C-alpha cells in the first residue's frame, strides 16, 4: 500500500512530515541495489527494472572549510579577510548554498566600504564582491537585482582594468538575462564577452559557451545548442574539470528532452545525478533530480515525479535556494492536481505562494537595505560636520578659560556640578515624556486605522446591498410599469378592426420591445444564484465554453457542499471573476487546457485558475480593464490576489478570500 504524504500549510510541519516519508522511501531505495554507469561517455539507457534512488544532502560545516573559518577569526582587516571571503563565497557558489554566498558577499562589500584605501583598490575588490552578490541573488530568483549587481561589478572592474572579474560579471549578467527568458540579450552579451576575453580566461570561457548553448536551447535552436555544448564539453575534458563536464552533460539531457528523445534524456539525468552525488557535486545532483521530476510529470509518471520533486524541494530548502523551491513546488502542485489529491495540492500551492512571497520580501529587504546604507552615509557626514563644529567651539572655550584665574575656576566648578545634575535630571524627564508621547501616538494611530478599516468594510457592504436593491427596483419598474404599458398597447392594437400592414408592423415592434424589457428586467435580478447551486452554475458555464472543442476545461470544487453554502454576494463576485479570467485566457493565452480549483478550508475560500498558455512577463505587461476589474472585486471581498506567469510556461492565478465559518 502506497504511503500518502499529507502536507501542512506551515513550513516546519510540512518539512517534518515530508522527511518521514522520504526516510521511508530511502529505506526501500537502498534495500534494492541500483547500478550506476561506469563511464559518462557510454551514454547508457536506464533499463526498466533499474531502481531510481534519491537522497537528501544535508549541509554541514565541512572539515575542508575549517581552516578558513579559523583563519577568519584572526585575519587582519583588509586583504587577508577579503581573500577568505572570496574563497568561501566561491565554494558555496559551487554547492548552491544561497544564504552562505550572500552572507560572505555582504560582509565582503561592507568591509570594503569601511576600508581606508584608495578608490582603485576598493573598486578592484568591489568587482569581486558584486559578482558574488549577483550569483547569490540569481540563486534566490531575484534576477533584476542580480543584473544590477553584475552591472555594478562590470563598472568597478572596468575602472581599474580588472579583466577577469569584468569577464565574470558579464557572464553573470548574461546568465541573469537568460533566467528572465531574455535569450537574445544573453546571446549578445556572451558573444561580446567571448570576443574580448575568450583566449585569456579559458575556464570562464567554458561558462560562456554553456550559456550560449542554454540560450539557443531556450530558443529551440537545437543544432546550435548542441554545437556549443560539445565545444564546452571538449574544453572541460581537456582541463580535467569533471564538475563542469557533468553540468554540460546535464544540459545535453535537456537538449535530448527538447528533441523528444525521452529515453536518452531520462538516462542522462539519472546517470549524471548519481555521478555528481558520488563525486560530491551536490548542486548538480539536486538540479538533475529536479529535471528528472519534471520529466516524470511530463510523461505522466506522477507518483515518481512527486518523489523526485519532494527530494529536490528538501535540498533546495536546506540551501535556501528559492528559485529551485519555486520550480519544484509549481510542478508538484500540478502533479497533485493530476492525481486528484486536492488537499495536498492546496497545501503545496500555499507553500508555493509563501516562496513567491519570500522572493518578493527579499527584493523589498534589498531596497530597504540600500536606503539604510544611504541614510547611514548621510548620518555619518552630519556627524563629522557636528564634530568639526564642536571642535571649534571647544578650542574657543579652552582659550577663554585660560584667561580666568584658578580661584574663579574652582568657584565655577562648584556651581557647575549641581547645575549639571539638575539639567541631567530634567533631560531624563523630558526623554521619558517624549517616549510616552510617542507610544501614545502609536496607540492612537492603530485605533484610527482599525476604525477606518471597519468603516470601509461597512461602506463596501452597504454599497453592494444598495446596488442589489437598485437593480431590483429598476427591474420591477421595467417589468411592471413599462412592460405593462407595452402589453396594454399591444392588446388595444390587436382589437382594432383595421388589419393593415402598418398596424401589423407596429404590433411586431411592440412585441419585440416588450420582450427586450422583460429580458432586461430578468437580467438585472441575479435570481439564478438563488435558484441553482453555485457549483452547478460554474459547471454549466465551463461546459458552454469547452463545447467548442478548442479548449479543455477542468472544474474541481472541494468540498462541493461547503462551496455551495458560501454567501450569495461572494458567489456572484466570484462567478464574475471566473468569467474575467476565462475571457483573458481565450483572448490572449492561446491555451489548450484550463484547470479551475475551488476549495473551502476552514475560514478561507481558495480559487486556483491555471492555464498552459504562452504566459507573460508579470512585471512588463500592462494591466487591462479585465485585470483591474478582477483586482477590484477581490479587494471588495477583502481577499488576496497572486499571479505567477512566465513566457512559454503558462499562468497561475491564486485568490484567497476570508469567509465566515459554517454552522454545523
């Protein structure tokens, strides 16, 4: 009997439950022997009976790094500490330990700022520190910030002629643009860098060739991609760089997948994963695991995909790698949807939203940190100015005091001491009153904010009720007054003896007008929400759209009984939101499949709308009327809206609305 992993909304419980499940799977995997390819050049095809193994690689303070940690404790401020920072950041870049990269790069940059050396010396080190800041930001999925750091690194390196790190930062800039699906720009930057530095720095040149291969793979130029990968692999073999060679082989597996050679792709991923694990290249190992999980999902092996993605996600958590976390959770959510496991799917989606939120939070923290640095700089300048002014005043006072006799000095100090004591006491009292006043202002501000929020909610509720009442009144007037009058006129015309064509035409026009008034009056009153179950209305709407055969739509309410019990006003607004989302998909996405998940868990209603269309850049695409309407309706319901979309990867819209608990 297959074990079922139950995911919790909280990050800690999610990890603990998942770890128990994975330990059980590890026991099974290691109980059955599994063969690993002896040589990478053999291009083995994995036999069907082979067991695919997965491992979690814990991050521990390696013994090989202990000398660096010890040296850092006693190293003098300046070049000694900078050298240790560079080596530690380089090591963690290879193992994918995101937090460690950013930690040492941040220390590096901060200490450069406090280094009392010429600007040229500072810029030479800034070029290196900014490079590692860009690498760490890329691992966290903050690609715009990574681009900014690499541009700063290029500028610093160019100022002092530091060619190696100018080259490194240009390749990092190309990689960040590639992550943003800007393959043309990545190709242009890489080719320019190769033309300038290719012969001088061959290990970095190998990275440039790999990025060019990735860019052409992204553009589906498979022949050019294979050419660059083969050139890079030959260079890595000549340099006896096994780690780079394995990374390239992993890229060639992706190329095979792009060419629909699934057997080769799966064999490459598994072989390279195992060799990377054996050699201690953990970053390549869990990247291969993630690719294998995605391929299993693509081929419909959802159970195997779920296991692989779970291991990839745990490894990404241990390294605080937000980009890999987001990729793993995104595919895993779709995997659970295909398995009809909506409870676990909802939990994974919730965790995915948390990861996306954490990425956005890190972006905000970066902005805040920059503002703090600017503020501290201004503060230091003001402090220096104040010290200079104080120095002038102090010198004048000393000069004046020298002219006073010793007797007067003794009397002055006798009088000064009690005065200073009184002033200090008075100052302390003023400080206490000031703190008390600030706290009282904060409390008052919180009370005012709470009252404003309550008033806004009441106004929104009253506005919705007023709109419904006005619709009912207009509908009643149309139906009873104007409709009645038209019906009476029609009867009078019908009773007339003259049967001329003109009268017949007037009767037809009156009949048509009466029908229009009747239709409008029935449209204004949303009685269908009172007479029919909400899920039935949505299902009928979905059926009418998918009836054309151009779009396959899945609608999954869970639990259906609770969904039908939500407030009627929420039902109407949610139905309109679904219509807007479907309209946007039909007009812009070129999708063939849409999945709609509607779940009620506790006091929260969750809507997940996902299509497999062409997607879009969330930051660059301008919002239309439909998007504004959706945001307005969600805001009226005091809900939260999140949109996750990338070019050629579809769109996921998640909406969470608080609802009152149902009475038993």
